[in-house]
C-alpha cells in the first residue's frame, strides 16, 4: 500500500492506494483520495493523473520520484506505471482497476504520484499532467 500525502500547496490531500494480488496473475489497485484541489467547490469534478514513479522518495516537493515506472521502455501511455485517472468530486476520489503490467513485488519501494492535472495520454514522456501534488511510497504493511 501507499499512504499518499500532499505537497506544501496541498497539505489537505491524503489517501491510501492499495495493491492486491489476484488469481489471474495481475494486481487489483484500489485508491481512495481525500482533499484534492477541488475540495473547496461542492459542485466540482476534475481529473487528476495518478502514476507509479521509479523511486519511493517523497521528500520535498516530490522531485526525487524519478520518471514513470517503465521497465519495458514503452512510450506513454504504455508504461507499466501509467494508471487510470482519478475523478475528483468535491475533492474526493475512489477508483479500483485491474492491471497485469506489473506485480506487487515489482513496485515495492516505488511511489504513487498524483498530479495537478489530467493525463492527456499523448504528450511524451509523461502525459502533460502537471505538478506533482501528492506522493506515497509503496510498502508492504502487515
């Protein structure tokens, strides 16, 4: 799992991203995030990119997380770390999806990063999704 916290500009952002093994050989990912930037507007909906980055260092403004996790060297959005976007409604997002491009062991020690904008699924190398606003190291919790 990864406990996600916000940067200095988004201290209200927090949440949990969980990774579950499946009998199908892939991973079920579940994310619940609170305090996204649109939290102040009760009628707002916005998309936010969510990616797995190479390194689990969420210090500072998350500048040490590296690039998207991409062990096969594919162009964006084919990176193993490219995940589906979060849809924030009044600052809250919940999503769940299945992914067969990585195993849980592959991503331990890496980070989940939430970006200020939507991923356009086109711009190289990372989707033009903007500033890193949230980060959490992926760890095994017992």
